[in-house]
C-alpha cells in the first residue's frame, strides 16, 4: 500500500501489521422436496447457520416431518445446524382418516363400526354384511328419511366424515294350510313379519279338529 493510499477498512491486521486471514464459511445448498403442489426454493446456507424448517399444508393430509429419506419411518428433522454438505430434505405426509358411521336400526352388522377411509383408499365400497330378523336390507342412505337413491360406495377423492342409515323392507311370508280333507275358506295366506294371524278352524264330517301342526309344533295363530 502506498504511503499516500488509504487502507481498506476490510483489510485486518494484527499488532505487527500483518494481514489476518479469516476463515471463509462454505455455502451449501438445501433442496426441499415437498411431495405436494407447494414448492420451496432451494436455500443456500452457511455451514455454521441454523435453519428452522417450514411447516407445510396439503389437502387431505397431515404434515408429519422433514426427513433425509422419502420414507415415513425415517428420522424426523426439525432444525438444521452445522451443515457440512449439500442436502436434500423430503416432506413426509400422512393421509387424514375420515370416519364412516353406520346407523343400523336394530340390525346386526358383521364389520367394524365405525370404519375409516382416506384419500389413498380409492373408491370405497360400503359393506353389506348386515341382517335383521324378519327384514330384507334395502341399502344405505345418507339421511334418516331415506330420500334419494341408496348409496353403495364412496367416490375416490372425498374428504369428510360420513353417516349412513340402514333401510329395511319388512318380509312377507306365505303360509300353506293342508286340512287333511277338511274344509277351510282358503289354504294359502300371505302374512307380514311381526303381525299376528288367527288360523282358521277347518271342518270335517265325523272328526274334531285337533290343531295345525308343523312337524311336532302346534300353532293356533
């Protein structure tokens, strides 16, 4: 430096006037793989820097963590510090489970209630392993007035809790009577489950009616 030249303030010297060489911090790249529509620009950071990682949002999913591996079973990373190489971070997501509750209206089901589905389930067929004595299952409805069409599946991509109501049609049964040469007004009756019917008393000359039987069980109504 010439005698009449001003020294740069950036040039640091020790007591002997010798220049001090300060260590230069290395810059590393941090790449974020978000696994969603949101993108995060690559970050260039100094090796001694500390970086708090952002939290993301994704429809139908919960953000779980950042990780060095694209695997939900890998270790979680919450803070970057003392970086010594370029790194790539992966956002790990978990699908939100939505419940499906079934109102069976005195029926008996042979599956879990409620059950769950999520965006990764795809099209979900509603279970029909359900029964009720004296009734025939007529489908699941999304309202207790049973208006509209019965629902047999949940479309892929739906994201809400569901409640379905079982509709039942009461059964009718045919009763055939065999009077053994006796006389009755009708030998066939159509009856509805749960209702009570008084069976007719047949007549036969020279005989007293002893009852109606199905195998060894006697019936009067």
